[in-house]
């Protein structure tokens, strides 16, 4: 009984501290999760090239390797949209968007990703340099800075490389409109990338067909 009396003050103090901790800890901030709008790509008029294409996840710096929605408000400063994020890190968003676009266009007979690790005749490697909203040096806009490489996986030789810089102006800085702007920018990237890949792969197939 004496032991219980000695423990009671300790138990009461622990309970009070726990209650106080619950009251002072901030509540979790509600998060809105966004995905890129679907790619709207018309099928190409020519037959699909008899090639399997693997679209690899773009490499990216640390700041772009998360689902945070980045904004460059001034100078070299980077911030994020409070309470909002992407459904996946930006490199995975772009990879999946391009897979959808290439499948819709029907440029090649098969499209896969590095996650599936299937055989492919050619790889699309890339670097995602910027994927953000920019305020300074002009109107508010979405910027996607993307370097693409078509690679022969057998020889590890780069068949062709190209830089793509997409700038989509925004009329409204609110998140819903920003997401629509990202969708328009991604659409432009997909269209330009498809046109470039079609020229490159058709030329390479004519000169030195891939070994199947």
C-alpha cells in the first residue's frame, strides 16, 4: 500500500505531462495531393516502328526528387506551395506522363519503364533540371528544363541528345491553375519529344537497324 502511495504522484505527473504535450503539439497540416492532367496525344499517322522503347526515370537534383511543388519567387530562392504536393516525385511524374504520351502516339510497338526492367531496343534517358513555377525575369510561368538522350543499350552509345525548355505562362497563381499550367507545359514537352524521337529513330532504323 505504501508503495502505491509513493507511485501515485509519479503516475499523476506523467499523465499531466502527456495531456499537456497533446495540447501544445501542432495539428498536422492538411495536404492536397495533385497529379498531372492526362496527356492528350493523337495517334501518329504512320505505322509504329518495330521497336521496344524503355523510358527511364529522369535523373534530378535533390530538390526535384520529392513530391513538393516548387516555386522560385525571387533570385535563386526556392520555396514550396504550402499544403500542396504532387502524387509522386517530379521525375516519376514526368516518366509516367511520357509513357502515356508515347503509348497514345503509337510511335513504337512497345513502351516500358526502368521499373519493369524489360528488354528494350532503345532507352530514353533524361535529366530533369527544372520543374517549377518561376516569378522573376518576366511573367509568372511554369518552367520545365529537360535534357533527353536516346541510347543504344547494347553499346551504351548515345544516338542523339536534345535540350527542351518549356515555359508556360500562368494567369492565376493559385494552385489549381498552376496544376493546369503544369499540364499544358508537360503536353508541350511530350509533343516536342515525340517529334524529335520519331525523326531520330526513323533515321537510325533506315541507316543501321537495331538488332532484335
